[in-house]
DNA sequence: TGAATGTCAATGCACTTGCATCTAAATTTC
DNA sequence: GAAATTTAGATGCAAGTGCATTGACATTCA
C-alpha cells in the first residue's frame, strides 16, 4: 500500500535535455580551444587521481561507465597522443597499468580551465546555492541501484 | 553584490552520471527487445505529435537538439525502415516534409512499452512524488538560456 | 531583373562506436 | 596437474558521427 509512483518522464525528459544542452556547450568550448572532448578529460582526470599507482583498464571501465572496448580504444588514442603510457602489469600477465604522462597532466589542466569556464554560465547562473545543493542531492538519489527484481 | 555562485560540478557530475546510467539501461532494454535506440524513438514521437502536417527536418533539428546532418541521416534510416516518408514541400522547393507511416506509429507504440518499463525502476523507485516534482522543477531551471554575454 | 547572399538538405571523408570474436593469461575443477 | 572456465584486453567489420562542402532553391537588394 504505497502511494502511486511519480511519472518518471517528468524527470527524465528535462534531465536528458539539460544534459544534452550542457554537454554540447562544453564540447563546443573545448573544440573551439583546440582541445579534445570530455571523454579524454575524464580518463585523464581518473589517471591523475590515481597518481603513480596508475589504473588498470578494467578499473577505468567501472569508473567511467564505458564498455570494455571503449576504454581500450580511448586509451589507444591517449597513448598515441603521448598523454599516457601503458605498462606491463606485474602480477597479472594479461593486464596493464595506465599511467599519466607529464604532458597528459599539462593538457588536463588546460582542459580544466575551459571546462570550468563553460560550466559556470550553463549551471551556476541558473541556480541559487540552495537550489544547486538540493539538485545534486536529488540527482544522487537516482544513482542508487535498481531494485533486485528488475536487474 | 551577489552571493558566491554554487559549484557547478556538484550538479554536473551527478547529472552526467545519472544520465549515462539511465540511458544505458533504457538502450539495453530496447536492444534486448529487438528495437532501435532512443534517437529513433524521439524522432518517431515528434512526427506522431505533428500528425498529418508532418515536420520539416529543420524543425526536428530544433526539437531534438540534433545537428543538421544528424537529422538528415536519421531520417534516411527511418525512411529505409519504412517508418516515415519524405514528401516534397509545397511552397518551398528546397524542403521536404517528413510524415509518420502507420508502421512507424506501430513501432513507436511498441518502443514506448519498453521505454516506460525501463524508466520506472530507474527513476520512480528512487524518488518520492514530491522529490520527483522538485527535481524536474530544478532541472527545468537549467534549460534557461545562457546570459547574453556568454553566448 | 539579375547578382549576391542566405537557407534547406545531402554527402564524401575521416574518425568513432558497437558487436562479436579472438588471444593470452589466470583461476577453478576434477 | 591437465582440462575447462573465467577474466583482461585487443581487433575486424559494419554502422554511426562530425566536419566541411555542395547543390538546389529562396530572398534581398542594387
């Protein structure tokens, strides 16, 4: 005897639209600055957080919600650009460890400037501090795992 | 003399993550049902809303936030699948009007079942009615145009 | 009216993505 | 400890995307 559930599309439609709008704006800003897309940024950022330990591709896969081949190829491109190195993984002959290069760190910092500058007008200028807090809190609730009987 | 603006990333990061999570779930459900992706659905839906008047490609471009060539090619695929027809546009020799076929309407209804079923556990089960209302309201605020000096 | 400019839509090409499959190494099972 | 299974990661191929350009018609303006 629970109350009727809310209409999911009342949430999803503006969510999808806001996402596409903001994403498009950020990607355009990056491109205009001669930089690569957010997928590159996200990977570089994770590697930077990982520090000297680096990250295994399968770890990135989880963190970035990318398919396995997505990480494999994205890492290829980053490696070709000189932003990361692949290192044989001691202890697991199948695996490898991805490590950020100094050049990779440099470019990530550069991207960050553009990223943050593009985000500000898209988000901050439309919300008060309280609204932003409440919004991120509510969005966080969407990230809870689906009910077991639906997986 | 305004207060300091909120951190946009506190909103953007969970927003992007929630979006990717939900999108992935819905697309997977559609694929598993042997249906095409949400891009097809969105186009079909707009055509259905437009009724007998149909829609011009450039109108879809605005509604769906797609690039011009994106609409052109998506419409190609839908047409090849028999879900829409292109009709010469009386009054503008450059243009055309896209019209939903009965088969297109049928398939859209079929997709809707899957779409809605996948959305429910992803969203409704994580939010109360009040939370959902507040969330869609806050997301709506993000859709306001950027300040003029930032365009 | 005729040339310049603007708008609607398609497309060639390079790059990216999705899917299925493959190899190699690790782990489990008997 | 050899065979079967699982896991890490790469890759061939088909399909989709982004960018720049083109072609066709419309509109503007001298």
